[in-house]
């Protein structure tokens, strides 16, 4: 198994760790909002609201929150991916 962090300066490794933890927290909070209503994803929750399977309040607020969390998580994941590519590019080889 490759040791990705072998040549990564500590400051950059800590930054990657913080971003990864944030992405994890966003994912877990997203899942928790959907789980309140037994929904697989935002589309499923919206369908449950429209069908009257779950109460509009607070389900709609949870739908909006889940959508925002997922959008934010996708942005963070892309930023992490780009940052890791930069680190890989500039990290000195051993």
C-alpha cells in the first residue's frame, strides 16, 4: 500500500485531514436528515412529501438542509481532490 503522506509536509497533511473530516461530517449529517423520514436521497424525500407520506413540516426543511449539505459536500470533495493533486505534484519524491 502506498504511503501518500510520506512526502507531504505536516501543514499540508493537516489541511487534507481537516477537509476530509469536514466532508465526512457533511455526509453523516446529510444521511441523518434523510433518515428522519426514511428517505434514500433528496428526490425520495421530495416524493414522500408530495405523496403525503411524511408531514410537510419539518420534512421540507430537512429536504432543503439535505440538499445544501450534499451540494456543499460535493464542492468540498472537488476541492480536496484538486488540493491532493497539487500536493502530489509538488511533493518531493523520496
